C-alpha cells in the first residue's frame, strides 16, 4: 500500500526505528518486483509504516488533497450562458451518443478525470493506452489508465465535414454538449482492447457493449456541457459531484477521507473493513476521518445487482447502524465499469482522489471478473493492490489493501481471517450469496444486516416474477 504525500507535499517518512505492524503490510518484501523499479520498491516498503505512523508524524494535512492538475475541472456551462450556447449547438453538426457515452460526458464534465477537459485527442489517448498516465505542460504526470474516448462511424465523420465543433445529442435526442476544437483519428479496436484488458478474448462485457460494434474513428475535443447531466431515475440526489463531495467533507470537518469502491451489496465483512480502517486512522491521530461509500453507478454487466437495488441495500446498512451515518457519505460514482482489473483500478483510485479522498481501500481482484472463455480469473487477484502501490501519478494517495474477512462460525459474525484456525471460517462467495437470495434462504446470522438482506431477496424475487410471466404479458401492445 502506498504512503503518499498529503496536500501535494513530499511524504514525511516515520523514523527508521519505528516498529511496523506486520499484520497490516499488504505486500511482503518477497512479493515485490525488483528489477528496474527501485523507486517503486522503496515506496512500497515505506508505506508498510502507514499504520505505525501517527497523523502528526505523517504531516497530517490541513484541508483536502489537491486534485490532479491543481484545479478541479468543471465543464458545465454557467446558467447565464446556456441560452447562447444552446443556440450555437443547434447550428452545429450533430452526433447521437449512447447511454455509456453520456455517462462519460457526465464523468468528465464534473472533474472526476481532472485535468482532462473532454474526450481524448490522439496524443492523450496514446498516453493513456500505453503509459496509463498523462504528462502535463509542466512536465508532471497524472494517472489516467482508462482511455475516455468517443467513437464515430464513417457516415458521422463525413457529416461533420470541415466543422471544428459538433454538438452531442443524448440517447433520447436531447442536446447535451458541444465538443470544440475536434480531432478525428483512427479507432484501432484490437489495440485498444488488448492494451486495456490484456486479452482480446470474446465475451468481455464492456467491449461487447461499447467497442465491438463501434465506429472506426475516434473524435476528441473540449467539452462544454449545456447543463448538469440528470437521469431522472430517483437517484440523481446521490450523484454528488467531486466539488460537492469536497464541500460535504469540509462541512463535516474531515481531516482524512477514505474511499471504498463497490459494485455489490454491502455485507458485514465490508463494513468490518471500513470500520476497522476508521479505527486505525483515529489511532494514528486523525480526529475525524470520513468514509466515502461510493458504489459504481454507470454501466455494469447484466448479472450485477442493479444500482437502484444496491442503493436501497446500502441505505439499510446505514439505518441498521452497521455503518455510522455521521461518519459515512454515500454517493454514486457515475463511471461505467470496464472489468479491466489492475488497469481499471487505477482509474477508480484516481477519480476518488479528485473527489477529495486521500485514502483508498482496495481488495482482492479489484475491477476483476472471471475469464470470459476459460474457467479461471481473468487477472491475478493480488495484482490490483500491487499495481496501485506502484502506479505513476498516484503517489499522493494512500492505498489501504483489504485484510481478509470471512464468516467466523465460532463467533457467529464476520471477522478477520485467522490462519491458525482455518476450520472456523466460512468464505461466502458472491455466487453463494446470490444463490441464498434467489432461493429465499438466509445466510448465517451476522453475515449481512437483516434489512439489507431483505432488499437483496426482494430483488431476486422480482427477477423470478419477471421470468415467470407468460410471454403475452411481457409484450407491450
């Protein structure tokens, strides 16, 4: 895990005589790569002391961590200029974009990808694709591991002609943005997929949804978003921008912000990890560490629990006191999900830094999935946390790997795994959890709060009800 500089200041190392807490070290010395990355090894060794150091000895920050590039990007057109911009947009060549494209407009417009100010032009795309980072004008690097691009077809390219700008229409035909100072370049799909996912195997969800049938060209440029992106699904109030999250953290007088990315229901093992992280930050000397529980809210694959049900479940976790509402902020991260493992987890961490988080909890196989054509994981489950501890451009972010939690049968609750008594622990996989819920069965007491489990059962019952409807009832007349 990475001990990073705070508020842009150089890291302050604890004294060499300080004793480390070995049970908290995420990466053992023997697991670190050696050749050619001495600075990464030093960094990874340094951060083993993060739990042993006090907030004072680490130079605890005053104010929130500075966003990448120094200033949080905001691409929403001011309200008093919108009528003029709307009139300009009407006169430009139009491009219809997909729901996922709209999610990327949302992400970029609010500054999650700061300092990026639009869809990537070719130089930015190549840097992200090959280096996982962008070099700024001052020579510094910021992490950017996922290409944020907009694909167009031959006919769309022809319709643009010599125009230097285009307007973007949402999936329903509404004008949502202007793309200025455009650049059009070839979309090499095979190269993009191979470098982002590390494989070109068929069946990658995001690839099948967005890339396989996309156009042969990419168009980049600066975004001017005509008004804040809304989905009108009853969840917009959870879609809190990085700027507003920062205001909320400041309102709560946070002196540390720890982000927890999740795209699944929260069980008591997750809560144990989050609560234990806060306890340790308090022991380090922080006075008011705040947790950002940040479910991913963009595109997810078909067998993931939908966002609206996950939010219902998360609410029950807070209502049940499993997480403290006074020290927890629940918000939706609007990014689509790639399932690109170690490559994507860098994006997840970088975006939370821009929202004000200086600590990021990372678990086993982050952003991973099963191999689409073979019976194995697509990525090594430990590589995500190792990559985050070494990733260029993320030096300022403290990476906190999971400690392994499982159901302790001897105590009747979720607990940190004790290798001296493995027979006492039950590992309940996501598949097993879904099987319990689908069949209306209850997991062991203490696995998940009752209210949260009830929501999950209701979701799977709703699926069963839909599947059991006669065909003629499911067809709109």
